[in-house]
């Protein structure tokens, strides 16, 4: 089989179906924002008998664009990478409209939704929870679940074997680093899930937001390096006097947009939890929380 061609140039407007490769199309949801970039990417995999990955928010226009994109096809599977409210709520109405089965990550905790500031009441009731390594096959395509906790505890990526592509959800994105917000987000898990990707041989990633990651291993190595630098910067702010997370954030995230300050604080907390577990920092009270103050042991 010759190598699939990837269309890396086309951006596409919300609701428009963009052909990305022989097996992959994308419909952008109309939910742009500081955590969602231009909106959630919903992917359609296969031809004629298809799987939909991350159906996105329960937005009427998006649902109707998705149904239009697959109007002459059968949707057999709806796959969900994780239960943040920009990825899954359209699963139930799409399943109802198409008769497809919902497969994917385990249900998440309430903390997971609150963490990203947009709890959703939409139910997430998968017909089947996929274990790491489990496969979904359709005509001409094979998708394999890969457990990648960190951004969310239940996060899965999906490999598309025929094109050596990985649907990376919010684990790895080209436009931004992932937010890791405790307690559902876990920095130690996130770093381990990044290292896991280095052992693979994917040709490119299709993320949950933004365009493709084109040189995945180099990119993931840079992400790991970025997190190690962030960790070193946090350690660099600490000494024998306890400091609050707000203090640390103001020192290391200079020039950050005010709308992202709390996310930076939560990310810093995620690093501090990991650093405390490794004995490199401690809090003045012993509790590693958002309100605690931190110092070097
Ligand atoms: Zn997410």
C-alpha cells in the first residue's frame, strides 16, 4: 500500500467537512475559546461505514453539520477520547440519530468537568468502555485505543493503523500545551503518557483542537522538555520561605493573559503535587492544595 496523503493545509470553517486523508475527514465545532482554540475537531474515519471520534459539544448547528457530512453513510461507532464537555455531549444525540454505539473512555468524575470550568449535564453512557489496546474495525480501517491519562484521568488516544496516525485528543496538540488540572489531571501520569508516545512510530497526530502534529516524536520530546523547564522554574522560585501558588505564577508566567491565570495556577499546582510526591517540595501545612504555601524541604 502506498503512503496515504495528508492534507495539512486546509483549515476549514465551523460546520464545513474537510478531507484530511484517504480515511479521515474533519468537521470543526463552533466552540472557539481560550481552551478550545478554533473549536473542537470532530473526526470521521472510513468511507461508507464510518466511525466518528469526539462528536463535540451538543450544539444544534454542529450536530446538523455532522449528520449532513455522513448523510449517505452509516455511522457504526462513536468514539470518545475523554469526558471534558467540549468533546462528548453530542455523542448521545448523534447515537440516537444514527443508531451508532458509543465506545471509548470510562465515564469521568464531576471534578473532571469542573476542572475545565464548564460542567455539563449531558449524560455520557458508553455502550462499551475500551481498554488500552482494544480494537475497533470497520471496512478499511482499524482503530486501537491507547490509554493516555494525565490531561484527564480517563483519556484515550486512538491509533488509525492504516495511516499510522494517532487521534491524540487533548493529550498532545500543536496549538497549545495541554492543561493538567488536579485532581482529575495528574502531571506524573501526563509525563508518563508523553513518554509512552516516544516508544511509538506514528506518522502524525490529529488533535482534539487545531491542526495536525506533523513530526510527533520531535514535538513530544519538546513538550517533555517544556514541562521539565516549567518544573525547574517552579523550583527556582522556592526557598526556605513558604510562597503561595499565586506568587509563583506571577513570577514565572510573566505577561500571561488574565483569562488564563487560574489555569496557570492549576497547572502549577499539578507540578507541585508531582514534586511533593517526589520529595522535592513541601507545603507549610503538609496539605498540597491550591491554597497551600510551598517551600523547599
Ligand atoms: Zn480536555
